[in-house]
C-alpha cells in the first residue's frame, strides 16, 4: 500500500504481515534537482554528493534510523548474498552483492532500484531479515532463492516462517525485453508461460517470477505482499530508469529490526 509522511511517499507491506520497520521509499520529498528529482539515494548516478547526503538524512530522520548505520552493497545483478554477522565492520558499500541478510538488531539494510525489483524478507520467529535487488539477470540467477538459502544456512530460518514484501518495480505492462531475455525466462520457468506476456516484443513479469521463486522455497503464498504499482506507469511516485530515459535517481528500500 502507498503511504506518505514528511512529504515522502513510500510503499509498505501491511503491518499485520511485517511487524518490523521497513519501506520502499519513493522519489518525492528530497532535494535533488532534475533529472534526479528529488529523493535520490544513489551516489553513483551523477547527482551531487551533498544532495544525496541530505536525502539520506531526510529518509533516516523520517523513518527513525541513523543514516550511518545503513548497510548497502555494490549491486551488480548477481546472485551474491552478503551475510552480515552479529558483529564486524560497517561500511559494506564496496562489497559486490545483490542481497543482504542479517540477524543484527538496529542495523537497517537496503537496496537501491529504479525499475528493478526490491524484496524484503522477515523471519519474525528467529529475528532474521533480508533484502534483495532482482532485475531480470538476478531473477534468472535466482538471487531471491539464494537469499532465502542464506537465511536458512546462516541463521536457521525455516522458509515456512518467512513473510515477504515485493516492492514497486517495472510491471509486465511496461517491461519489454529482447528475445534472448524472453528465452531465458522460458528456460527458467517453462514454455509457454515463463512469466512472459505479449510477443514481439515480449514483456516479462519480474514480480510474479520472484513470487513464484519464494513459494518454491516454502514461503506461504499468503505471506507474500505484492506492491502492484509499476515504476514506469507511476514514475511520478517512483524512479523509473526506462521511463525517465536512463538518467535518473534510485529509490531506497530498507528493513531493520
Ligand atoms: Zn507499467
């Protein structure tokens, strides 16, 4: 569902499903000028460093965490998972990965997206959280599956205890892909189907593909909240790499406990 506070629009899962602080933060309420308008969270897209710092401060203040404690990674469309142990160094921004899992308390973990799919995972029973960045490459590599597996092997999570929120991403209404990507989805998810719509050009459904993968790991289908707003259709609310023409900001999604 879409919410708003302090001028910041964000999507969230129902509180009865995910009881720990989390949000898929949208693009409004920040200080960055065009084309990063306005709540850009990425230092890697050409926006001024001080604007991003201010934006992160606004987000952190609004959602009640210390911005220095936020852990993100260098996202590379891989299936690598950063497992944050209980103690250890902060500053993982240079680590290449596309998912983070941890049992730490008071440490928000985040991913940055503009069309790709952010996914939040919470195991309330064992006190474990995870966050995933999945575009088409990560989806085909099974990054969501790897994140659930890392929660299981590192912290003892039973997937049956997991609740998940699939955040705003580009929808099958707008996500046209070339034939190679469509073939990849057919190979991974079956043919016909494969979470592919249309044909010439094909369109793929990232959120349903990842929901399917979560269910395959043992997550109850009723425990997965899906935000259905498309980042391209609603690029007034969210950054869309495609709709915004390639140069745009990135939105922060985070979870903490
Ligand atoms: Zn759309």
